[in-house]
């Protein structure tokens, strides 16, 4: 199975706000950003299209017009709990630092850990490997989920997640051929 991962386009929210699973709309630049993403996908035919249910992903999936869209909650961004829609600078520094030093195992208050997010992604991926063996599927999701899936494929600790740049509207591609998994490219 070949898997193409697309991050949603930029959002209509002030910089410096933690938004995670909050259902934020796309920015005014959506038309040009989605056209730019579409250009990266020319000549690729997908056998299935999956999207996070958040509107920023569904709108991009619809604009790309790649086929019927199956929405799956497992593809959502990290749940930041009580930090959702708060300015990062307003989160008490000691709490943020404690989370930042072990985000794989520590959750924001009433949120989830990156390990939990990754487990959602792995569960989805395992199902897709059976359901779509030999096919090429596309997922429209979030930076956190894309990073977590990359870490899984590379057998990498979650602590290194933010070594990957995953831009808005970027395309990343993975290949699962038998027991060998490859990262074909990241952040195109």
C-alpha cells in the first residue's frame, strides 16, 4: 500500500493560539493554498480518500476532488484539553515545560498524550493495510498525526517528532511493501 498524507492549509486564527482539535476554519488564502496542494498531486490516482472530520481537513479534501471522502475521527489532531484556544503564552510556564519535556507520555489537562494520538493513527494504519493492500490511499489530516505516523514508520521515539517540518498544505508519502516500510518524501 502507498499512503499519501496531506496537511490541511493555514487557518483563520491568530498566531500563537493552541487549537488542536478545535474546529477552526481555513484562512482567506484557502483557494490559492488548495490549488498549490492540488498541483503537487497531478497524475496521481487514489483508490481511497480519508479525512479528519475537522472542517479544515474536510474542506481541503473536497477542494482537491480526489474521490469520495471517508471521514475518520482517528485522524484528528492532538486533543490539548484545557489548553484549546488559549494563547501558548497564557499557559503557565511550569505546566508547559513539564509537558514539553515529555509530551509523549504527559497530556495537557483533560487532553491526550502524543502516544495516545499515535496509537489512534497506528490503529487506523493497521486497518488500512488490510483493507487497501496494494492500493494508493490519501489522508488529509494534521501536523501532529503526520509526524506521529512518520515516527512509527521510522521506529523513532516520539521525542523527536518536531524534527519534521510539516507545512500547511504539504504532501508526505509512505510506502508499505510487505514487511518493509519506506518514507518516500516528506513535506513536499
